[in-house]
C-alpha cells in the first residue's frame, strides 16, 4: 500500500484511483491488460498501464484513440 502511495512513477497511485472513480469511465482494455479511460465530459483520455509505465506498450489502435485520430 505504501509503495503505491509513494512510487507514482511506477504505476497508478491512490490519487489516480480517486480521480478515475470520480471523473472517469472505463472505455476498454487491450491485450496487454492496459485499461483506458475517458473523462465524463469526454475531453480527456488516459491509460492505466498493466505493469511498468511505457507509452511504447500502447497498441496502434489505442494510440490513435488516445490522440483522437
């Protein structure tokens, strides 16, 4: 639990979890286990990685969605 609070660079923190709960909705998941969210207003998109944070781990179809292409 303390690791999640203090190691924001290595995954989702408590603050991220609260933000998702209050402001977001799950849109989908990819084959790597990453979970994609969109704000309730629809103006913001983000991903919670399954494992280490690395943008190269986003498949092309989700990359396009993240960047509204």
